[in-house]
């Protein structure tokens, strides 16, 4: 329990820092409304709908498809992915357990996302 609380706080603060650094967003809460691009907001909202329905693996697969295209330089999908994991991290331990997911998997998802965008330094920070 304490380990999960620590991981929850670590994920939350790391995502907030990355969003602030890369996208110059300093909002009290990281929600879809912080996204300037309507298409990116809709993409995130679709991922969040899948998450709410308990289809976390499907949402992750869709996110992977969005962010692993050859030559994908579109950082908007990176921002949407980070916000997806931020929202997922805000779910209760019971919700995550009910849908066979863990905070460690959230951390791994963020690491993989950062790696796909060549942000190995950020990914390493999440591993530390």
C-alpha cells in the first residue's frame, strides 16, 4: 500500500514535470482541457473512455499505434499519451486491480512512450 502510494505520487509529479518542460503547461490539474489541439483532445478522450470502460489494454494498444509510426515526430500524441497515463494513475488501486493493471505497468507504459519519442533521459528518470 505504501509502495503504491509512493509510486502514485512519483508518477504524478514526473508527468507534471515532463508536461511542463516539453509543452510549457503549468496547470493545477492535467485534464484534456489543457490540450490546445482539438484532434489531440478527442484522441485523449477516446483513450480515457476505453480506460473508464476497463479496456486499459485496448487503450494502450491504440496509444501504441498512434505513437509508433515510422518517423512519427508528432509530439501531440506524446502529450496525449502522458495525460492518459496521468489519468490512469489517478484511478484507485481497486480499479486497477479489477482490470488486471498495476502502477508498475503505468510506469512502464510511460517509459516506453518516452523511449518511442527518443526521450531516453526522461524514460531513465522514470526508471530511477
